[in-house]
């Protein structure tokens, strides 16, 4: 099992003393030789497959169905661990430290992602009174948010009604305190939902679903003026297209219509004096097909 120092090194975290001990007994092993070649061939075939589904608003029914499954498991007596999204269930190959690794369980990716989230929230959101997770989905990340920020009010927002039902069920059971939910559509932002100026906005593998249509949400944030915005998303501009795995990730994201042009848009907003980018970094963690957890942190300028 990896210790905190090893985790921090692989994930390139800010401070290994800033993260909790792993909740999962696991190990990872770098894949090499013919096995790695077979996996890369699998990635290529999947990336260029004709049936690869693009993201977008048309997939809301899919998310309703997925989160309804998590809700049913939780309401039938399940623990918070039942909130792990089903798409992690069969994935034991991950991207880590620039290469492909075999994990001992499919829960390693969400475990490492939780460690990354914890580190970022501690670094950038320690003083936030509210944490607004837009696109909170199954609610899996709210456990990490609560561990990182025990006193903040957590608000989970999602366009799927099943997601709000999960948030309500968790709050009613008392598994996580100071927790509320709200329906929110990235494509049609609810401007009546106000954000605290001392609050932090957080997204993780959620904005990827809007493709090129991220403008409505950014316009909403410019008007709502939260204290800080932390995005953990597939940001292709932060990858190195001259390396094989990154180049395949960029193409996979393009074909899935994942977040496209978002970072360039933020750079332009910074040039115009509307926002300030505080931090940007490609993550060392990803799934077999996608480097989906790169980070950009920014704030709305006061003027």
C-alpha cells in the first residue's frame, strides 16, 4: 500500500502532510512491454470507434438513470461508499505519473481523485464559508469536501433530479452535515441562485459534459462573483500533444465533445481584466482513455 509521501509524489501534490491517510488498502504497478502495447492499441480503437458517444445535454437521461442506481443502493441501507459512480466499476487501468498503471481494484482511481481534491481544497479553499459543487452527480465528492473543510456549508448542484434526491437522502440521514442540494443546468443557468462572495465553486469531471457550450456557465459565474473557482476537468490545452498518451487523450476528448476551448476562453477573460488565473496544472492522474483531471483555479476580478 502506498504511504502518504508516495501518494504525494505520484500525484505531485502540494504537501504530503496536507492529505489524509488512504481509506483503501491498494497498490499500483506500472504496465510495460507487450501488455502496454495492447492497452495503447485498445485506447486507439476506442478513441476512433464509430459508436463513441459525444457528451452534451442530450445525455441528461443517462445521468438520471446512473444516479438513480446510486440512490437506490444508498436508500436500501448502503453507506456513503455506495455513491461511487458506476463508471468506475470495471476500470483497473489508470494513467499515473505519465504512464499506464494496473491498480489492484477499480476503486483506486476515485481514491486517488479524492486525494487530489482534498489537497486542492485545502490549498485554495481553506477559508471558504460555502463550497458549491456544480455537477455533483452521485454526490461521491462531498465526502472528500467535508473531510477537507469540516465547517463549510456544502451545496451540491446538478441538472439531474436524482442527484438532488441523493443529496437530500444523505442530509436527512445525517451522514454529512450542513449539506443542501439545488437543481442547476449548465446550459441554462439559474441566475436567481446567488453565491456567497466568501464561497468557492468546485467542479470535477462535470464541465466536460458541456463541450464547447461553457459560455453560459462562465457568464453566470462572472455575474455571481464567488470567492474562487476550482476546476478539475479534461483541459487539453494543458497536455503535451507531442507525447503519445497525451495526444490520444486530446483526440478522445475531442471526439467525445468534452470541454473544448474552456481554458483558452479563461485566458482571454484574463487578458480583458475580467478574471485572474491563480493556478494551472496538468494532473498526473487519469483514466485509461483520458487525462481528465487537470486543474485551473481562478477568481472573478472585482471591477
